[in-house]
């Protein structure tokens, strides 16, 4: 059983590339990303996931002696139980399935070869919801989820995430999902009062984004369950 600290370490290594001294270098996108935050900080957060890190002000002041801190972001991260079973059939998408993405997901066709696993839910002869790996390491993958506007509110994102998580688990890697506190729609779904088997469980991670690589994609699945853990926040100054 992984500790919350071990989960955070897997998460941060999935989000960013590192040098030999474990210094963060770049956002870990399959086709290359921008620079990583200047600082990653973690501390226990208990059950109060929205409480800012205790020493965040001191760290901001320290960073600002070098350069201004222009952005500070936080949000929860989630891990998955085993043996997920989506309620609808999903298609494992590869580079041969580009035509299915041409009615709404054209910009994702180029992602098919590298952003794997890449799962899609097909309706009316086209893919209407997707979940794919947007951060990839041998130990952990980070999810990116999208649903076409006309098909939202039907639970399709939940099925896409469940199918993606199962595919990642089949590779021996850990599936992870994170979002921002500012994403009100995602958090509203995450707080759904569903008490049975949740698809995702809150790992208590607070994270800072350099931009938002999942803008418009945070269709979080239902039935999240919170438990005590440690948190982390990333700061950046341009």
C-alpha cells in the first residue's frame, strides 16, 4: 500500500521531467512541454484539503527575492481503486481511428500515437468522450478527459475515465487524475454523495499548474471519496 507521500512523488514525477539531482525541468507532455514550476512544496493537510499550505507565504516571499511569483494554484488529485468496470463499451483508440475524431475532436488526432492509453466512447458513429494519458512515466500516468458539449451530463466522462484507468493499470502503472479548485464544475461532480464504489478517491494533493494543460477537459467522474493525506503546492515566478 503506497503512502500519500509516495503517491505524491509518483504524481510529481508524472507531471514534470527532472534532472539527475531531482530538480524539475519541464512539463512532462508526450510531445514536450513548457518549463516546470520553480518550487514544489509539500506538507500534511489532513481532511482540510482547501487549507493553504502553512508556510506558503514565506515560500512566496523567498521566491520573490529572485523573481516575482506570478501564479499560485492548488487543486485535488485522485487515485483509483482496482477493478474498474465502465457501464458502457469503450474503444481503445490508436492512430488508425483518426476518422472517428473528426466530428469534434479533430485537434486530438495528432495525439493518438503517443498519448496512450487513449480511450473513447462512441455514439452516433463518432467519438463523443475521451480519456487519454497526458503525462506518462513507467510508474504513473495522468488523465486528460474531454466530453463534447452536446453529450455532457450523461456520465460519459465517468465511463471514459474508468476505462482509461483500467487500461493504465493493465500496463502496471498507477492511474492518477488531478484538477484545480477553480474548476467548479469538476469539484461539484467530485462531491457527489455517492457512497458505494467510487471510481476515484481523493489523495489529498494540492498542486500548482504552469498553465492548465487540461483546460476544458476536467470532466471529473462521480463518487469521489476523501481520506487524510499529504499535500503539495507548486509555485512559479516568471
